[in-house]
């Protein structure tokens, strides 16, 4: 489908502000100007905080609408009620004891339970990997995972050649070399993405 | 003056502009094969034709940190997909785990609709913040994948190991999942848990493969050149170290 290319005055203004601000910020890393850099970062931090509040409102509005529309009422109602309750408890109680109670007895156990689910999901995914993609890379992946799991136990560390030679070689040489290679690729991608935005080729601000 | 930063910036800009103009002169695209992107391109077309929904998760990358770049790639792909699928029966949905990304996602979808004169079809809940911590974000995405008839699940952004919960939901709802992240543990998880994992810098190639713009292709070529230069430099320095040790 072809764009109708409607002219909007907002587009060039947003683009100019984004490019000028981005180039100024980049320039402060080449020619150090701490005053400008700190001021710009402070502005952005304030905007990020405002965006966080907007995000919370978005979450409440989406789930509030789901409750009104009768879609998955239990989960959405629980989220909205818990969020409103947490807000008022934190807002009204200066001792923060109920807030601490909520953190210790609700949030931490729920997140721990999700980590437990995550472990099961990962184990299941690893088993499925062999049947879904039975190739050399999958074999290396699974072998390395199993080896690292075993080698990091007390028993694995006590086995002579595995514990003191092969395990350090795998984790310090092979794994860190691979990680560095991936991170170099990520860093290059990050640089080009930033430069595309500064050049106006990418406009994630709606322009 | 920081000369290294200056050289890196101008070197990259020069290479990107060179390939941008160079690619204009030669017909066709010149990209290495990343089958995951071809399969996703097909899945997007199928989703548009059969009226099912495409879900794009942009992750939890803070825009103020280097992780923001991964989220920007997700937003570029969201713009492309929103343009292609905006008049579908079930328009695309975006989910994020960061307030600022939520605003950007809604704005990106809205601007795609506006460019097509379809603003009446736009709804603000097409871009959702599903949670602000890793697990709450993942927990918020799971019902979205199940309830909204999602057939293609794109996870392009910054995700940690919580990605496994989302990919597992995608698998159970029989949605095709393409996943890429800049986070190392997240990449390991995605490699095991998705049909189409993308490794390392392949995340940043999405725009070039989905035809978001010519500059995406040019920047991919620039990335490739610099990567080979760095690889060569690492090998030479290792060789120099060995020779220094020998003599």
C-alpha cells in the first residue's frame, strides 16, 4: 500500500528538534561540554519519569477497559485493584510497613515462582531444540549447557581434568571469546542505529 | 577533543553515505542470507491475508541507555509492519516494558495510520505497556498473545531471560516467533526457545531485510566492513603477541 505523503508541520519540527538535540549530545562526547551534557540529560531524565507515569496509566487503562469489556476479568481486575491498593498504601502510610509487607510476601514470592516457571520453560525448550533443529549447532549448544551445569557443581569441580582444565577453558576462553564477538556486533549495530536517527533516516518519534 | 570518538563517528557516517549512494547505482539488494527474516516476511503477508494479528514486542530497553538502540530497531520494524497491516481485520499490536517506549510505540503506529489516512482505525491500546519489571512485562505479554489471535510474534528489542516465558506462550498458541535481543543471556534463551533466533548484530539487520529504507541496507554494509576490520585487527594483534613471545 502506498503512503499518501500528507504534509504535516509536526514532522519537520520533530525531526529538527531530534537531530539538533542528538547532534549536540554527540558533540559533547567529542568536545567535552559538561554543562550542556548534564543539562540535556537532566531534561531527558525528567521526561523519562513523566513517561513512566504515562506508562502506568496506560497499563491501568488497558486493563480497566478489559474489565469493562468482560475480557479475562479476573486477571485484569486483580491488576487494577492491586495497583490502586499499592498506590494508596504507599501514599497514605509514611512508615511503609504495609508496603514492605507487600514487597516481602507478595511481589518477591510471585517473582520467585515465575523464575521457577522459567527454569521449567528453559529445560523444556532445550529438550525441544533437539527435535526442532537437529543440527550440529544445537548439539554443541546442548552439550555445552549440560557440561557447564555439571562442571559447576561441587562434584564437577572436584573431577581432576574437568574441574581445573576443561571447565576454565570453556568458560574463560570459548565462552568469553564468543561473548566478545557478539558484543562487538551489538556495539556496531548500536552505533549505526544511533547514526541513522541522527541523520533523519530513522524517525522513531512519529515523523 | 576526543579524537577516537570523532574518527569512529565520521568513519561510520562516511561508510554509510558511501554505501547509500553506491547501492542506488546497482540494482537489487545485496544482503547475506538470514533465513529468519525471509520466513517472517512471508508470515507477515500471510497474517495480513488471513486476518490474524501480528504482535511486536519491543522489550524493556531504556531509551537513555545503549539498550535503546535495540528498541529503535523494533520501532523501525513496527512502523513497517503497521504500514503493511494497518487495514487488516486485526491490526498489529505492540507491547513494551518501558513507559517511554510505550509512548514511542503508540506514536509510531499512529504516524503509520496517519500517513495512510486511516486515523479512524487507530486505537491507543494498539501500543501497550504490559509491565515495568522483567517478569511483570513478560506476564503482561502472555495473555496478550493468547487473547488477541496472534499468528506472528516478533520480539525485537532488549529482553533478558524472561523472554522464555513469552516464546513459550507463542509456541502454545502456535504463533511463529522471531526473536532478537542485544542481551547475552537473552540470546542464549532465544536460541533454544524460538524457531527463528537471531544472533548478535543480526538484530540490527531487520530494517534492511524488511525494506524499511535504503539507509538500513547501507548501514548494514558499513557494519560488515567495520566488523571485518576489527576482526583483522584482533587477529593481527594476536599474531603480533605470539611473535613477540617467540623472539
